[in-house]
């Protein structure tokens, strides 16, 4: 099982890629011995235009390449340096009277420069590395409140950083204190340790909206450069938004040169998009949810942090260290799927977490085209189309409830029907989907016989590719997707509805009581006298078309169905899971 068969990478063990101050490409590799090595290469930023005539009007061009195929964006224009590239973007706005984001613009910008480099080298991060080889550092801070009962404010002189805990994936850890040295010395000590330990990733729970902004503000107060990046580069930030299902959360996105920043709060929120059973996304609640909290874990109420620091500083140190340990535990559970996506996608590890599913698929498809010097189409204009079948057939309380699920319904329909987007002239969409599915099945098979770290490796691989596979259908109806195809999306959902309807009809004729249908699965009470789930699964499978597979994946003591997409399940172990806002509010 070789990931290079999915997507080519000309380099191995690259842990970060950046554009330096001179506009060059800088690569960082972590050797098998654990040493980080840097390499500088020339970088010629590029953009696409609809024709040679427009490209010829731009200045300081290093290369103009006409691309094959009939796509609207058929010329790649490269530039001598970043300054000429940025000037060209301004010139294109004037020449065409269109912004880059306009669907009418006769040019296309890939504003993420790391994506440009990863696409065209071609290179994928972490290739030939396991997750355990990544050097991850967790960071957590505790702060003083000058006003009892009021949350600390980094802009107030009194509200200092008093403790900083650091831990990395080698097991090394430390808790630094301002006692005896003051806040400024504490901040300098932290910066020096980050440079000394040289992590590839810095992790924290709510690190984007609390720890890093707080540290940045306090460093500015002391005129200290928050130089956490490789080569002592100072951190930078900008306003951004993060999507988790239907939720859109504003956050302060930080960039640390040569490293990735991973917020485990975002990982937890993404996890709950599919599970929908978490009561809180806070660190302590998440640790309990995932079962990684220690019986000896120290707890301190937020309102008592200042008092405990003054009266019992060792207790607060223990609390702060437990925070980074739990952050590490959450990361070890939830980060690997994103790590392995970075081995396939032309995106940084950090962007594999923060970018939406459709955006990630688009980066993958566009890279395949551009590496073959093939033109890109422009997205279709947004259209409405009917989604999946959802219905609460019968409300009430039911006992002995089973759930049958169509495995990867929409991807299976696409492959079984040999569908492909209308403008995908190279057939990349279906080929990648098929290869990813095959690779995932191989990883699942390998996982069954593997043990220990190898089992965790294969579990992360199959989970990573499951996420990508299930994103292909949603991509079709994404208005910014290069290869979107609303007619294909309609065909896929229509076939999905037909499959679910045929399952529903069969179950009812077979004597089952259907309770709830939701896009790719059905909750039902089995027919009288049927207690073998494997037999029931085989019965349903027999009525489905070739290429569509079902799995009777769960049974429950009882189910309360309130209305469509709102229900509660009593699991065999006594746990209750609730789905739907009407029951949670």
C-alpha cells in the first residue's frame, strides 16, 4: 500500500514550506535522525488567464505557457518575483475591470502561495513519514486577573501571564513561572525553549482565540518579539473564519514561519459535526468525553487561578501541565486524519484543518490538471437541486431498534454509475475517488491484523480517506468548485433517494417497522422472529443494485422519534445520544 500511487510527490519528509522574505521557496525537512534541515529554491509565482493576449499585457513575466484542453483558463503566466506577481494582479483588475473573486474575471489567482508551490513542484508534506515522527509541541498559559471574578484582559497592565506549560511529542514537558523572574523573563524563556525544541507543530486548545493573542499582546507591552517561527521569525495573524458543519466561527488565524498551528478546539468541533453528542467543547469536557483524562488530574476553577497561584503555586503548575497533557491526548486522537490528508493534498497541515471539505477537493483536482499543463474550466453558476431523502415515518418510543446504512452512498453511486463532472476532460474526479476508496479499503483490511502503533497508523489512514471520499459529492454542488456540476449532483441524489426508497419498501414488506430515514440510512424495528443482524443485512443487500453495499451497523435498546432529524437513542451500554436541535434546546 503506497500513498505515492494516489498523488505524486517529488520530495520526502518535508515538514514545512514557506515563501521567505526574498520571495524564495524555503523547505524544511526532518530527517530520520530527527534533525531539521532547510533548503532554499527559486520560486516563480503564477496565475492563469483566459488567453495569450491578456497574458502578453503583463510586465516582468518569466514564462507564458499555453495549456491543453478546452478549459476557460488556458494560459499559465509565471513571474520573476513576488513584486511583479502582485503588480500583475493589480494590472489585471484594471485591464479587465474585474476583481479576482468575480465569476466573470478572465483570469484566476491562487492566493495561497504555499498551494502554488506544492502544486507545481509537485510536493506533498510529510511524505514517507508516520504521525509519530512529527514533532508536536503543546502550549498552555495561565493568566492573572487584577479584578477578582473578572476574566483576564491582556491589555490591562495587572493581568499578566503567570504560567506557561510546554510539552512535546518526545515526552519532554515543563511548566514555566513568572515567580522570581517577572513576566518579561517568562516570555523570553518560553520563546527560547520553542526555538531550542524546534517543533514542527504548535498545538493548543483555543490557542487561536486565547493563548496566542494574549501572548502577543503581553510581548508587545514588554517590547519583546514573539519569535516562535523557524529562523526566529515573528508570528503574524489575520482575521479569519472557521466552518464546522453549519456553524461559522470567527477566529484570529496565526501563522508561525516553518511551523503549523493546530487548535484542538477546532479538531473537537469538527469531530462533533458527525457525532453530534458533545455537551461542551472545552478542554476538560473534551478530555472526559474521549476518556483521556487522568484520575489524578488537578482541577482549578477559572475564578480561583489568581488566588491559587499566590497561595499554592505548585498546585496551579500541576493544573497547567495537565492541560497540555490533555491537549496532547486530544491531538493524538484527532490530528492523524488531517496529517495524512496533507500527504495527498497540495495544502499545508494547518490548512488541511481550517479549509472546508470542498475547498480541499478543489485543490486536489486543480493540482492534477496543472501538473499536466491542462487548462481549468470556470465554475457553473449556482443552481438549486433536491438533496437526500429524510423522513420521520412514525413518531413515538420503540424498543429493539436497528440501523442499516449504505456504505458511502453517494461515492458508491458515482462509481457504480460511472458518473463524472461535465468539464472534467481528464477524468480525474472519478479516478481519484476510485483510488481513494481502494486505498481506504486496503487500510481497513491492514488494520484488522495490525497491532499497536501500526494499527493506529492504518486507522488514521482509513479515517483520513473516508473524510475525503465523502466530500466528493458535496463538491459537485459547491458554487466555487472548479469542476462543479449541478446536473450530476441531481443525478446522484435522485439515485440515492431511489435506493433508500427501495430499502424502505422492502423492509416494510418484510414486516419491519421503519421509524426514521436519513439520506443514507434507516432506523427500524426488525420483523417478528428476526434476531440475526447478518441475515437481515443479507436480505436487504439482495434487493440493491450492483456496487451498492449496506451495513447493519448498530442496534439500540430503544429509540424516541420526535420528528424528522430529531430523535434520541438508548445504546446497549445505557448511554443516551440525542440528535436534533428540538430535543437539545
